[in-house]
């Protein structure tokens, strides 16, 4: 990419001799080493693409049943009857950006161990967007309703969040996801 950008000039910047420069710069590892860190960007792009692709297929199924469930007892009731294994399976669309194990590393997004009922933007070592920090400043907590709204359409709940994810439109799929997130704790949050 940089070699191409270099050509976009009437007078391209000088380069060391081709033998010295080309073999190294040709591998992604070499580029990463040269910049001193691994870039999270490619993973983020892949994940967004996957998420959007999956989202389109999801939009067609299950909404009516879920809406009935939601009407009867709110989103938390859907979580109570949620399918943890289905949520875990679906989490692969989140896994490019999030780890879930206790003490796991932050990636593009923060580690999600024990996230249910945790204050928003509370992972100590992660640098959240100003938008999410502002949302958190009012004392917001990742309760079931906030998680549902965020996972349905992150940018609708938190305008300016840096979580690039289209969302999970289907209520039941979202409840399965939150049921899975709930299971990631030594003491899972209470359910209705
Ligand atoms: C493309 C990368 C990406 C994908 C895919 C992604 N996230 Fe995120 N997520 C982020 C980023 C970045 C943040 C931090 C947002 C901010 O600071 O505005 C975040 C934040 C969150 C938070 C808030 C955490 C906190 O500590 O406040 C939750 C919960 C969350 N993501 C859950 C999920 C779930 C569940 C999925 C899959 C359905 C998912 N994310 C998919 C990148 C991603």
C-alpha cells in the first residue's frame, strides 16, 4: 500500500536499493514489526463484514415469537429462557474483537468477562470512546435492557461508539447472546 502511495507523486520519495527493501517489506509480519505493533484494523473490518452478512440472514426469522415473549415479561424474561449454547455459537461474530475468559486480553474491544450488570465502560485497562464514556458518566450499567439496546444497534444507543457492529436484530438471538454473556461470571446476574 505504501509502495503504491509512493507512486502518487510527480517526484516519488527515494527508496533504498530494491534488493534490500523488497523482501522484508513484502510480508505482513515485516510491516507489523516495522510499525512496532500489530494493527487491530484488519480484524475489525473482517468482523464487521461478517456481522453484517449474518445480520441480513437473521432479519428473517423468529421475530414474532420473540416479540410475544418480550411483551409478556420484557427482555430479561427472554434471557431467562435464552439458549446459552446458541449464544456461545453466535459469539463467533464478536470474537474477532472480544475475549471472554476471566482476565482475558482486550482486543479491538474490551474483555467481556462478567459484563452483565457491570457499569458501562468499566474495564480498567481499556480505552473507551468518548461517546461510551459519556454514556457511562450518568451511572449507566449493562443491565439486560441496555445490553439488548446496544446489541440491537450499537450506534442507536450510543451515538459515536467505536464498536463497529451492525447489530443483532432478532430478539431471541439477542436474548441467547445475553444469556451467554450472563454465563461468563463466577456469580451470574439474577434473572426474573
Ligand atoms: C468490530 C469489532 C467488534 C465486534 C464485532 C463486536 N464488538 Fe463489542 N465492542 C467493540 C469496541 C471497540 C467496544 C468499545 C466501544 C466504545 O468504547 O465505544 C465494544 C464494546 C462492547 C461492550 C461494552 C463493554 C464495556 O466494558 O462497557 C459490550 C457489552 C460488547 N461490546 C459486546 C459485544 C458483543 C456481544 C458482540 C457480538 C454480538 C460484539 N460486542 C461485537 C468492538 C466490537
